[in-house]
C-alpha cells in the first residue's frame, strides 16, 4: 500500500456497482473495525437486534463471506469515497430465485435518502444481473425508519412474524417485506447502469 492509499483507503477500492448517489465496493476483512463501529451504535444495536461482539470474530466472519457463494457483501460509498454503510444480499438461492437484503448505515448518514438509494441499487443488481425473482427484508415492526426506507425502495410488507426476535431480554415482532421481479420491472426510476 502506498502513502496515498494509506491516507485515503477507499479511493483505491474498485466500484463494482452504482446507485444514484452511492457506489458499492466489495467488503474486505479489513473493514471489520468500521463495521464494528457502526454496529456499536445504540440505535443500530436496538433496531437491528445484534450485539457488536469481538472484533476478531467479525474479521473472521468477513473473511468467510468472501468464500460464501450464497451472499454478496459490499461497503456503500459516497462520491467523495466516504464509507457510509454495509449492504448485502444473503441467503441467495438461485434455484428458487430468492435472497434476503441487509442494510446497515452509519448513524450520521441515516435519514438522508442513502438507504433507499442503496436498496434500489441492490435490487437492480438482484434482478438486473442475478437470476433472482424475490428479495426479502426483515426488520422489527417498530423500526419505522427501516420500514419507510424499504417501502421507498419498493418493498411491500407481507406479514409479521410474531415474537420472532429476542433482543436484550424482550421479544420483538419482525415485519417481513419483499420485492418481486415484476414489481421491480414496473418501477420507472433510473437503473444502476444508467449511473455508470
């Protein structure tokens, strides 16, 4: 790594996919500390229902993701190379044509439309490049911000999995949302390849 890469590590990273205002670069094991910082945010920990856990375990998990053919993980970057989130398609099943979307944004970048932009780009990848028919998302029913972001990206709430999540000693209901290929095809917004 040269001096410029050390000072601006995300500048040298390849952009493999774009949204209107964001770009995706493949997740690397060295991103563990950044992801750990975002997960430690109290709002994220409560809303997503995950504990930050040891950094070395997260580093190992990110390394294993590179070999896992059932998931695609990316860092979300702004045009100025600022990393603002982690987005993924996981549980990819190309036989059934299904996957689950995951999004975690840095606290200072929530509520600015980046989440919906990133999810739109992710669904463009899922339906425009991959043989998927259905992308699901799950969030707590009281996570109003996440529900609104998913709806802005075209997801429809299909149901509630009652008392399906235990977090900090309390049971939570989870909302199940999905976007189908034909619903994505009916969207009139610009596609990711229009931003290349």
